[in-house]
């Protein structure tokens, strides 16, 4: 067990059936992927193996997530809330499918429609950028960047980088935030143009964090 996978199992407040809700969250972008139940034994196995184990209320047995489908969940962190009666499991979802219906997240429905679950803000913006690349919209600034290719995209990155420098030299917090946002946006356009997923960048940042 790593330090982040050590929690006081006996201090968790299980309900009258000996269960505690466990929310699985993508460790990179924070997307909520699923909610299931754990008991003391499944929590212990999760901590010991580094993969999620849940308790199936319908089958009344332990359930190793992904044992059949191959979509296992590698545990990166385990937290519990202020009342010790809910778990938050940071996971790496193998195959990027957590839902038994083949979706990335079980929380994929909005007003009866299938929709990607929200991740962090950068992920949401990147999703729009990738959609503009794949399904161009007339008049879209993003589409104009893609049409201009590397020459136009990289020129804008250079310009935005210089504007970040100037905003920092002016010590203007609002301008700094605005210019960095522009730089992030144009950098993500470059990522999409070269078919590099934003999550690849997140993984590099995680490596630097460690």
C-alpha cells in the first residue's frame, strides 16, 4: 500500500447493512465516473491490491471491478469525508469505460440525452476544440485556426506567450489571468491539431508532481 492508500478502515462509518458509498473519480481530470458500495472487506481488498473491489447488493458478493470486462480501476488515492461515511476513490480507469453500458461515466445522461460528463474546465474546453476539428462550424474562430494549420496556430501561441510576459511585467492580475487563458486555449488547439490528447499532458504533469 502507498501512503495515499492507507486509511483507518475501522473508523469508517458503515450503514446498518455494513456498507459505505464509494465514488470513483478520474485521478487526472476529476470526472465522476461511478458510484458503488463497499463493505469493510472490499475496502480492505481495495487498499491491499490497489484495484477497486465493491460489494454487489444484488448478488450479495464481492465484486472486482473489471474482472470480466478488463476495465479494471487502478487506485491512485482514497479519501473519506468529514463524517467518515462516504469514500472518494481517485482511479485510473483502464479502457476509459466505467459504465456497464459502455460509457466512460455512469453519469452520462442529461435531460434524457447522452452527454459526456463534465470534467475540469480545461477538459471541457478541449472537448469543444476537438469537436470543432472533427465537425467544423462556419465562422468559428477555432475552425479558422485549424484551417490555417501550424503556421497560424503556432504564430498565435508565440503572440499569446509574449502577451503573458507583458502582463506579468505590468503586474496586472486580471490581465495575467486573461492572457494565460488565451495561451492555454491556443496550446490546446495545437494539441488537437497534432492529435495529442489533453490527458497526455495531465499525465506528464502528474509525473512532475511526483
